[in-house]
């Protein structure tokens, strides 16, 4: 359910784009992200830092798209978000000597240091590559192709990457001894 909740603005963006174009879709994405924050607040739940960051970026880049009537800004939004994630992960390790993947997932997983390091750098690389790929599609294909890629291509690549990570982590999962 969290996965669908996180995809909610992207799905609405896709639907609105198909029916009303990029500018209406951008407004819908901004409203949907505000709606996510409002829904969580209304239910008394904590709003994740990633959602706050996503809200800020969609307001800035989506707002610039609407204000300047230039779709270039909304096309940059996913790349900025991906690169920000990559920057935060790498800066956590290189500057603060803190593996943020371990900080996020350490309660659920027991891994050796080398595995935590590999996990961190693979996610950092994934986000960096996704940012480049978004720009490639955004500026070498039609806006319609980019919007389709944003939902299905991005989601598909994320799913493949998560499965690959799960396969990597599977060898570290402890099997319970039969009694």
C-alpha cells in the first residue's frame, strides 16, 4: 500500500497528462503531493523526510513550469530528486562517515560492513543513472514518451533493481533452524 501511496501523484500526473496535457498534469501532481501530506497529517501520521523533499521539489519545478509555461522544468524534477538522493547517500558516507542505508534498514537486516557498503553504493549509482536516463528520455523523445517512461519505465527499472538487491541480500538472510 505504501508503494501505491508513493506512486499516487505520478499515476495522477500520467492520467491528467493523457486527458488534459502537461500543464494540467503538473498542477494535478502538485495538488496530489499536497494531498498526500495533508492525508498523513490528518491521520496523525509522520510525514517522511522524502515526502517533504518531494513536495518542495514538485512545488519549485512544477511551479516554474506553470508560471513560465515551460515544460522543461517539470522534466528536470525527477532528475533533481534522483540526484539529490544520490548526493545525500554519498555525502552521508564520504563526509559524515555514516552509511545511511544501514541507518534506514539496520533494524531489519544484519549485514557485514562490506555488504552495507555495497548496498549504499549500488543505490547511489542507481539514483545517479536514473537521473541521467530521465534527462535522456526527456530531451530526446516526445513529452508523451517521457510521461509514459516516467511512470512505467521508472517504476519497471526500480522494480528490477529492487529484485536484484533482494537477490544480493538473500545470501545474508538467516534461515531459522527447523526444530
